[in-house]
């Protein structure tokens, strides 16, 4: 197998590119990966051109984020659900400073296994397969039940060749929500459902949801003590029963509930149709 790094000479344009990337805050390690050049050679070029800073990546020279940048990091992580890697790439830094900011703000999502190796029993494996294949639970929901990281569940399903790809996951999950209709029926209903769902969410966000109890605890899955905004009578059931959008989006049908409960609840309803209409 040939080495991915070449030994050809460095041209003037490439040297200028190395210097430019380094000046923009990119590490020589990252430059070497992008240009497929040896890390030590990149460092040598930077030293020869008097731009190498020995203390550039020490803790005393970490990038200082502005308040607006910190808010953007929080938004990308909490609302856009971007990974630490994608956010760090956006700000051209390593994952470490991004992680520090989120940890300081108590927003950093944590796994459930806490580094402890999980050995699944045969009963647990059978249960995982049943939930995933027959009851259409996703890996996050199964992980909550088993009090472990979804990585553990993913690895097991992959080892058995059972893991659905993204397209299959979306299809299977939504078909299940529509009471086991066949796939062709599902495809016919999907555009109507997605339009209904978008309109409900749009109407929901027009409400003063900040007045609801536990609004201040709003957060994403995986954060201890975080709450999700929930429709007591679900959007999916509202669509199937032709409930007016304004009724589903009404404040009386909204509440903040713990994220674990919301994941398990999925498209189930915590109130009846009669309670929704008469509330």
C-alpha cells in the first residue's frame, strides 16, 4: 500500500497556501491532512518562513470567542443539532475549546454508560431486536430503556446486519405511525402530513410558550433535567383525525415534559380527542 503522503517538492503556491492556512488559525496537523503532506515537513516550512509559533496552541493562546460566537455555538449545538466536529470546523479550531464552552454552559450532552463497557445478555439482545425490528423503536429510545449509550445499541445491530439506513429508518418509522398502512399509501399521505406538521409547528411557535411551566428547563435530549415542548394530543394523531391546525397548536395542548418521557411517548397522546376539543 502506498503512503498517502507524497515526497515531491513543495512549489511556491503550495508554500503560500500552507502559510495562509496557518495564519488563519489552522494547525499544521490539519494542514498536513488537507494537503496530504507530512506533518513534520509542514512544520519545517513554517519555521523556515518565520511564521511558526511554538506556543500557538498552548492553553495560554487558545482562541478567544466573542459573546456572539459563543451564542452561535450554543445555537448550532442546541437548535441545529450540529456535532462538536462540525462546529469546530466552522470556527477553524479543535473540538476542545468548543467542548469547554458547552461544558461550562452545562449544555454538553453525555452518554449513559459513563465509559463502562456494556456486555449485553442474550435476553437483552433479543429484546433489542424485537423493539427495533417489530416495534420500530429507534436506537436512542432503546438506549434509554437499557440505560446505556446509543453507540452500544448501534454496534450490536450493525454486528448482526440489522441496522437500517437513514432512508429505511424514516420510511419504517413513519409507516408505523400511520397504523401499519402499506408503503404506497404512506407515500401518498406523506406530502399532506408534512405540510400539516409544518403548519402546526408554525402556529405553535406563535404562542407565548415562555409562559408554560418548565420553559426555563427547555433543552435537548441527553441533558439531565432538560425538557421538550410536547403536544399532548400529538400532531400525527391530529392529522389522522382531521383536527384543525389551530386546535392542535393551541396553548392548552402544549406542555414541557422531560425529554426521556417525550422520546418514549413518540406520537402517543396524553389526552383524549374529547379533552382536546373541549379544553
